[in-house]
């Protein structure tokens, strides 16, 4: 579907009636994407998507009461970050970015990406083209030296298999989409569970509470099997969690209601102070956002 006209309503995911809690000021969406058909997708792209513009996303921000965002480069563009860089330029200090990079990237290109608002690199092992663990291992020290975070897209079986490598990586690791652990009443029995908890409680790992439909495809709108795992994370490591919308939901043919997805936070983190920490304080620290009052004087001086 194209952005514009009636399609904008489809992109913003329905006409929700409220999130069910008071949205804190300066709330941050830590996982969303921008698509622009003027830029070609890479060869073999797994998740091409119609246009989803900054203006479309800002409509959603206003509807949900969000203020800031982390623009994550879509896998469909490979290591071409031009769409994401353009979005960061348009959004200014209210946005930070996470790039997709190649193993051959130069320091000069990393400098250019950082100047454009990037503060991390994404390695999505679930989609084509797939990075390699050796690429990740080679790049991680260079990224850590810059203070960049490393965002990992990896399902639980692969995460468990690569535990030794992941634990050896320097810097900050962000596990996207609920750490890839499938919704189950026996989540503690998943081989990836102890690795995830070790990363969280060891102070190096973070989890994005995003894409619940990827973990429990038939669970909307309440995701009853996933909920206990998320509430467990909130209880054990609330300082290591951030929230993301995953807009415009490139994996989903029928778009979910973004209001309903954000409303899950009322159940997952019932305490307002903890919820505000996940929506504001944690991501501001992780991605280097300045308080909004300072944004006009610190547009690209923030560190990740």
C-alpha cells in the first residue's frame, strides 16, 4: 500500500482509543523504519515494503503521544543507509539511527554515518542478505571503540548456538523483538533463556520489547503466552528494557493496531515509574538522547 490518502490510516494501524495510561513526556519509540521507493532494494531482499514516510510516522507519533524515535535501517536496503539518513536529517534531534553496515566499511564512512545521527549497527541474522558471525566479530571492536551499540536480530536457537561469540563481543548488545524467544509457558526452559538473562544482568545486554506478533503470531491483541516472559523481564531487569513499535510492521501483511501494541505496556509494566523508565529513561541513556529542552543546542553532539 502507498502512503497517502486512505493508505495513511492503514500505515498507522487503525483508530485506537487510547493507550490506557498516561504517556510520559519525551517517550521514545526504539524500533521503527522508513521506506522510500525512489531507492532500490538490495538483491534478494526478504522484506520489501511500500513507501512509509517520515510524515506518515509523525502522524502515528502524534496519535500515540510519542516524542522521539530510533530509526532502524530496514534489511531490505542492505548496507545502503541513504533512506534512514534522510529520515534522520528530516527528524533532527528527535531521532537517532541504527545502520546496517558491511564488513568492508571504512572509518570515513562510519564517521559520515555518525555525523548523520547513527549510533549503532544492526545485524539481522533472520533475513536475506544474512551477515556472518565472523563479520560481526571483526566489526564489533571498531563499533565499541566509537561507543556504538550492536543490535542483534536472532531467533532463540541461533542465539543459544552462538552464546560464546555473543558473550565475547565488546560494547553494548541490543536484542531486538523480545530477544527472539518464542512465547511459551516454559520460557525458562528455552536454551536461550540463560544467555539472555546473563547478558541483561551482566550489564551489557538490552532487550527491545517489540514485534510481539513475531513471537506469538496468533496472540493478538493480548499475547497471553508472551506476557509472562515480558513481565518476568520487567521484574528482573527493568533498567535493561526499551520499547519499540516496529512500524510499519514489514513482516505483517495485515498491519496491527499500533495503539493496541503500545497499550500492552500497561499490562507488561503495571507500575508507572517502571513503565516510564522503559519508555523514556532507558532509551535516552542507551541511544544518547539529550533532554528535549537541550535538543536545539545539541543536535548531533550526542553519544550513543
